[in-house]
């Protein structure tokens, strides 16, 4: 399994819709990646430059291909990934504020 530190610019006008999908469990239901993506997005962090960042487990080539097609491409731009080890990505961004603390709906 591969782990990535994902950085992406949220489409701010669509974050409310993404949060609603997360709260309703719609992302979690997507197969085969829903549970992992749900966990990652719920725990996403916000960098000072406005980019969201999170760790993601993925098996696709290119990385996050299915996730981009189903969810990420709709809600984020400028998506980049960096290979990391399990939990190292979260450790790297864990001190940042939650994406959802800044954007309450």
C-alpha cells in the first residue's frame, strides 16, 4: 500500500456541499476507497496559504485517480501528492488547524 501527503486548493464555494456529503456518509459509501477518503477529508488540515492538506492511502496509478474522478476533482484544484510513510503525513500536518474549523456552515 502507498501513502501520500495530498495538498489541494479547495473550491471555497463548494466546501459546504462537500461537508454535507461527508456528514451524510455519501463519501464513505464509495467503493473501494470511500472509507479512507472520508477519514482523510474529515481530518484535512488547512495551511496558511489556503491549501488543504491530508494523508491518503491509495493503490492507483496515477495516485488518487479514482478519488479525483469521483470526488476530489469537483471540490479541489491544484491537487498534488508526495509519497510518505503511513502516519508520517499526519504527523507533518497535525499541528495545522482543521479545514473545517475555518469554514463553518
